[in-house]
C-alpha cells in the first residue's frame, strides 16, 4: 500500500493555492452566521473537489508521457477516494435540503477540463487567465456557505462571490508581477528604473484600484457594508509597495509567504467589516 500514499500525488503542490478555497469558505461561513451539519458537508465537498485536481493532473501527465506510468495506480486511488468523499458530502447537502447549491459546481467542470487539456499539451504553466477564472469558480463557495448559514437562497450572497473573486484575481496578477520583478536589473538609471517598475505593475495596479473604487462606491451607496473597502485598501497599498520595492532576487517561497500573509489579512478584515 505504500506507493499509494505519495503526497506529491495526493496533495496539491501549489501551497499558495489553499488560500483561494479557504478564504471564500470562511467569508461565507462567517457571513451566514451559523455552523451546521450542512456546513460541514459543504466544507468536505469543496475541499475534496479541490484536492482531486492533483491526482487527476498526475494521471493526465502519466497518460501523455510526462510522468511514469507507475504513478497511475496511486493517481487512480486518490481520484476514487476524493471522488467518493465528494459524492457522499453532496448527498448530505441534498438530504439537508440544499440541493440547489450543486448548480454552483457546473461552471467548474469546463474550467477543470480546460486545465487538464492544457496539462496534456504541456501548456499549463504561467496561465494567469485560467487561474483567474478558476479562482472565480472556487469563490462560489462563499455564497454557498452563506446560503447554508441563513438556510435559504438570498441574492445578497452574490456580493460575497464577487468580492472574493476580485480579491483572488488581483492577488494572482500581483503574484505574477512579483515573480517577474525577480529578473529586474538594478544598474539602470533611476528614471528608467522607476518607469519600468510602474510599467510592469500597471496591470496589478489596475486590478487593485478597480477593486478599491468598486468597494468604496458600493459601500457608500449602501449596497454593501460601508467600510468593506478597507480590506481592498490594504491590498492596494501592498501593490503600491510592491511596485516601488521590486522583489529583485527574491525566492518564490518568500513571495508566496508574503502573498499568503496579505490574503489572510484581507480575509480577516473582510469578515470583521462585513457585519
């Protein structure tokens, strides 16, 4: 049985990706204000569906010659384990009267298929676009947890989805900026250095500026809690700091840890201010 328990096959290897499923789940749970058996089923279903991506990816790589065929048995084992857990948890949601939440899984199927197709083509790396779309799918757990908490559908839950997706999208774009900054040259003239930094960071700044402006406007229009812009302000300030202090020579791990800290801070502030 030992070959089956290979953590590189059983567990996601992109450690920073955990925050993209845990953050919206926590936001939705706290916004809903109630923790029940159905909430546990949602957490189990979401986490097992999230984790099944790794063994399926390994299986595709094995079938296309990117990994040894000896990894297939372990990959199949974990696909069966995670798949079975997901089905049982979803059945629990249905029995609890939350079958309508299963419709939120529909957008994830084509996105996941797209990812596996890219893997088969050896083209899954540095795909910021699909990563942004994928986090939009993961962010659907926020309204799902909220609806379970209030025990009914409420369109207000879509604001949670929108905000968590906006934060995740901006976080991904900013992470790509920080990784690209590692190769910057420090021996350039000061003016050229500044202009290049702002040029490289324009996309990240656009994302975080839009998020900040949208949250301010919606808050002061009384459509959402008024001070919900504060978490986005923190993310915007981090982006400004990152542009003016490029990560030249930083290791990816250092960048990832800082990103994780910022995402955790955003999640805590959002939960505190959503009430």
